[in-house]
C-alpha cells in the first residue's frame, strides 16, 4: 500500500501493545481527499466506532476535516473505512505477552500473521472488506483473554449508507412480506414490520391484530357450510324392521343361519321359504366430527393459548425494568381471546372431538373458509421462513442485496399497474411460507395487463439452456406478450454493483456502468437465440439488454452515452436505487405498453433484413367482388379469379394473393357467408382479351371471416396479407397510412370490437378513415391540427399529436387507454 493519500487512520496505545491501521480515508467515488472532504461536509454522514479493553492509554482517530490523527473525544467523524478497501494493520507487543489476532471471518483472521523471529513478533496484515458493509469487530487476545476489542463501521462506496443502503434492506424486507401476503389474500400488509426487542412475539401480535377479523369471518363461513361425512350405522333389529341390508348385514346372516326360521311368505333358501328373526339394519347419518373440523378447532385453541400467553407477558411487570402495563394493548389481546372462546363454546364446536393426526386434505387447501383459516393461521403463527441464499446472505453483502432488490423492485413496479396472477418467490411448503430467491432457482412473477389481457413474466436467474454455444443465466428476464403477435418479446436486465466513475472525462460522460458490463449485455442479446424449425435457422429473441447500476443522479445521467444507446440499439445502462427508479419505470412502461410492431422496429437487424421483411410483410392481396353465384362455384372449383382489365387499379400487378369478397346476393343463393372467407396465392397471370385471369395454387380459408358491417366492394381493392389475417370487418382493410394502421393496432390491443368508419360505404371508393370507435368512445384523425382526438358524446376527452404517435407510441397508447377506461 502506497501513495500520498495513504494515512494513519487509527492508533491505539495500551500498556501491553500499540496498534495502528493505515489506508486511504476516502472511497472510489472521489479522486482525492480534498474532493471527499467537500462531500463529507455536505453529507455529514457520521461513522460509529468503539474501542474497549484493558489498560488503554490513548485512542487516536483520523479526522477528515483536520487531515490528522485526533485524540478520540466522543465527537462524530466522517466515514473513513469502505467496502473493497484494503487497510494495513500492525500490532506491536510491548511486553512478553504473546498476542494473537481474532476476527470471526476466517479470511480476515488468517490475513494478520506474526512477522519476525523474536519471542514476541509483531502482527501484520491487510484487512479487505470486499462487498461487505456495516459493523465489523476484531480482538487482540492473550491466552484467550481479550486485551482490546475494536468495532469499526464499514461504509458502501456506491451507495449513500444513510439513505440507499438502509432503504435497500427495508424494501427487500417489505417486498418479501408483501409477496407473502399477496400470495395469501391478494392484499398487502397493512402494518409495519420493523425489528423490536422481541421480534417473534411482536410479529405475532402485529399479524394476529391485522388478520383476526378475517380469521373470524372464515370460521363463520365454516359454520354456515361445514364439511360433513355420511356415517353408516348398523343396529340389530327384528327381521320385519330390516329396511336396508348392506354387505356387512348379508355377511352377518350368512355366518348365523340359526337366525332364519321357516315361514310361508319368506325368501327361498335351499328349497325352503325362510325369514330372519333379526339382523343388522343399515342407517346413514350425517356427522360434522370430521378431521377437517377437528383441525379448525385445534387452530382456534392454539391461537387462544398463544393470546393467553401474550396477555400474561404484557400484564407482568417483572424483569430488569419496571414498566406500566399497557391497558389498551392488554384489552385488545383479551378481547380477541374472549371472541375465540365464545366460538369454541358453541354447541357445534363442542361436539367436535380433539385431533389426533396431521391434516392435509383438499378440503383444507381449497374449500372456502377452511382454506382462508388455514393460510391465515400459517402466517400468524409461523411468519416467513426464509430459505435459500436470501436467508444465508449476510446483510453486509451489498452486491447480493442489490441483486435481490432489483428483481423485487421491478416486480413491485409492475404490480402497481398490472394485475399479479402468479408468483413462486413465496410458496407454502410443509405448512410454512418459504422464500426462494437464490442463484440455483428460477423465481417467477406473472402479471396481466388489465385492459389488453396480455401476459408479462418477470423471471429471476432464468437458466437459458439448449443454446448453440453456452448456457446463459441473466439476473432478470422480462417477457412481454402482445396481442396479434406470435412472438414474445424478451428483455434482459442485469444488476451490476459496479460503477465507472469516469475520472478525467467530461461531466456528461462521467458516472455510468462499466464498459465490460455493457459488453456482457451485447453477449446476452447475441447468445439468446432459438431455432425456427420451419426455416431451419436461428433467430434472436432478446430485443434489448440493460445494466442496472447503483447511482442516484438520474437527471445528469440522461446525457451519458450508455443512456442514449438504449434509444439507438436497445442496449445500455440505467441507474437504479430506492430513490432513483424513474428511468427504469419509464422503460418498463414503454416495453409493456408499446405495440408489437414498434418493439420489432427497435431491434437491431442483420444486413439485408429490412429488404427481406418489406418483401414478406407487405405481400399485396387483391380482394375481388363475386356477385354471381355460378361464377363463385367456378372460381372455387377451377382455382382462379377474373377481372376486366379496364377496371384494374394501379399496382394490381404486385398482387401475390387473391381473396374473394362474396356479396349478400351470392350469399343468399349459395349459403356462403357474406364477406371474405377464402384467399389463395397467385401462381400465374393470364390475359385473355380484355380479361385478366389470376390462377391460384389453392383456396385457403381465413381463421375468421371478415364481415361487411354495412360496407361493400364495388369491383376490387388492394390490401396487405398482414391486414387480411388480422381484420374482422371490411373497412379495416382500407387502411393505407402508417398512422392509421398504428392507431388501429393500438385500439385492437384494447378491444377486438373496434368499429372503423370510412367516408364512403364502398371501400374501394373511400378516401380516408373518418374515425375508430370503441364502445361510446370515438378516436379520429384531425388532419388540420395534425393530432388524434378522443371524444365521447362529441365532448373532447384528450388529444395526442401525430408526432407523439410516431416517436413515442407507448406514450400515445397510454393516453388513449386512459381515455377509453376513464
């Protein structure tokens, strides 16, 4: 360790030894000590430390403001120990006592070793705190006895310890609880979950108070429709009183032939008419004393006992500190216990016996009342058992904490606007709630768009195997489903607890993600491919990849090249911290709300791809009118369509398909649906005099017919194959401009019933789209003001400029969606 900025940070002098720690008193965010000194004056973030032990003569601590060691006098000091920092420690004995260094972490413990050959060599080594923050303690010992105990506070380099780090911890904790409660009741936890002196008892009270009324309601539902069983009873009766004989009754008579006597009108047995003197009569009765009801009664008893125990502790004043009894708290507990006892004293529950085994039946898991009572009982009595790496993780490990927070926070962002359908971050296993969030599992949250019904899937550590090269496992994968699109749009978000502070560059390019992390994003997008079996070729399914890094100055970052690159190539970085989520929220909102065509256009394509797409997506279709029943049968039978060359419109030669529009007269004569149902690929053109004949390979049927809805086609019209496959009504085939098609596709995502109004009832004579209509809302183009207007009953609800529709379609979609559903 060397350099002009290296300072002595801590010096301790005792009768037995002297100890000093040397290192750089500022972190990687600052180029030099003077820059950090200015920052520390503004932030006023104070570091806590503690030194205790035997015969301490003096403790000196480095003060950033005075740039010198000062005698520790209890005043606050700016932080000088940071994660990923390396600090040299030297311990020099003064007496014959053999000293040793101890730290709970074996790596740090072994890093400090004796140096020299004397009886009492000095101890020397480097302490490196990697991605760990918070308090760290070490001791200097002699024969197992502690001579000095030092506790230092390690600060994060990329976060504000006071704001961001503690907020990360709090939000991870809150979000895990919220997921659990959403899983149980589709509601969020309405009480706080801060730590206290007695977390288990306090947590129980907080949860029982919040869920007690729901638990009582579920018990009432059980009483209204209790689970029951049919019980078969056998009773010995006289022969003439036997009404129903089951297998057991028949066996009993077979084994006791002495019960039969001869009689004139009996049944014939061994050629003799006989009748039983007595036998077992079968009777069915209903019983409510089932395992499930016993289990519910046991749950009530357990909660009552727990409340009684809590009441005793609250009422007790014994202990180290005398305190006044909280009468209100005690009253709440006693009230809940009394209510439970009232239920248990009802005749119904008194008739239920005690349970003697574990119950995991489908009734408990699914039946209304039973299911709710069981899940509430689980949460109230057992809370959350954190399993996997989230549980093992030390809260000091900021990099892992940041990784988990980014995933949970993105789920929270989605849950604000979209309906949560499923999640397996929190699950019930063996009667306890577990949190699975580690690098060996694939946690998943599924959401639904409330208006379009499209699915959104957010995966954590999703393992992408079966790739041509190597398996990929990005931190977060966002999959967005779109209506009227066969593709799912995949986006990679990778949390990187690393920052390039960009020393020596211009301000706009200063703080951002590391270049190597951006390179990793390129790797993800290129590596994530799937095989298209029909074409026997691979295609990329990741449309964008983004680094999430811990920084909080979002406004300044807007000028960074790696932010601008998101708009250009859909790869870049975004700052993401508890108080800096705007840019990520904006991006997620755009990805979910955009039309599939807009997302498709954002992808970077191989050379020549646009030419190939233009030739395939804009395949022209000539829609011809059939107004003669005989000709319809001939067209279908011989595979052709014919038109007079004099009426053909410009561009007809580019038609690769022909579709048949059947008029209402032909429909009445043939029984074929009025509209368009059949189309075929043109394989040859023949000109015979004034007639043009389109020979088709074969007639294919559309997945859904296109209805006329008051419109018609006089002769023929040109459209595209993409519109023909998506349209449901005839005027939808008219759309020619990009704005009309874009707007129509937006509206089709909101509703399949979009009415299109043209300026003429003959589609081939129409010149423009007048308006689209969803329910009572009209959406129309205003060519004069160059904007889209949303109206209801002739009242203007909202407007969107055509410029916004072209450049920010997701923003336009949001405005229209909010207007339609307001």
